[in-house]
């Protein structure tokens, strides 16, 4: 087994719940709360990697910057 680290970007939705995005694997999912969303992301990531094959996994390099806008 190989241990990998992925990012969970959480977005609180106005109607309730959270959308969560993993930029390294380019997958989205959602959940009723943060814990549910993260759990669903773990499951989605594991299924994605299982389908793709760990040997074919290529992480995208993620560069994050906070950008300030004046509006």
C-alpha cells in the first residue's frame, strides 16, 4: 500500500452542506457537513485511483495564491 496526500477544498453551500474539491485528482463531491464531505472525498478518491490504477496516477502540480481584488 502506498500513502498519498491530497487536498480537500471545502465550499459551504448557501442551501446547506458542503462541496469539496480535490485539485490533484480533479474530483468533486459533497456532504451534509465537513466530516461527511471529507469522508465522501476519501471514498471518491479511492475509487478514482482504483479505476485508474495507482501506477497510472499522475498528480497535477497545484500552485495556490490568494489574490486581493478591489471592487
